[in-house]
C-alpha cells in the first residue's frame, strides 16, 4: 500500500481539478491559473483565494464544494479525490442549486420529442443548453416574483 503525504494528496487533487477544468471548458494548460473562471462557473460565494489554493495544490476543498465542483464539471467525485475510476459521469446531467449538487437522469429533463435531439449534442452544447435553461428559469422566477409583488 502506498501512503501519500498531505502535499502529495494536494498536488494530485490539483492536477485532476485543472485537467477537468481544461477538458470541460476548453481551456489550455498554458492559460493556468483558471481561478477566475472556476469561481465564476461555480456561481457560489467562495473567495478567489480559496479557489486559487485548490488549483495550485495549497488546499483541498471540503466535501460540499467537492460535490458542487463535480456537478458543474460533470465528473466523478471518486476520480477527483482519488484518481480512481472514470473521470466523466456518463449519461447524467449535473444540476446545481447552490446548496446541493444533485445528479438526475437526463431523460427526466426533456419530453421524448426533445430527448433524442439533446442526446445527439456534444458535451459543450449540452453545457450551453443547461446554462440556457438555468438562465431562463431564473428569468421566469424573477417575473413571477414581480407579478406577486404587484398583487
């Protein structure tokens, strides 16, 4: 059995996190650090410094943040934390709600007539669809709130 030092654990976590960010968001290793991008895409209240530390092997986030990172990047928590198993979570769409990272089957997201079209999309296009849906839901919620406040 191989026992890693704390720093080796941080180094390996950081490398996997950077690799996942680069694959998910089409950025290169030369564009590191990805701190601002990760912080923006996670869309939670987390300091720039905390994200910088995760990406530069100075610390590992708590499990709440690991779950959110995995949901947003559509990666396996086991892979991110240990390097074991596949990196990507297949046939699932990750949905975040700022409190929990929840994985749901994509078949429950779309009616049958749209499901087949969605399934044919590439990873980047699926992410864009998810962002569009998330933004549209936000707009609808804001409209409902305005209507309720008007009486």
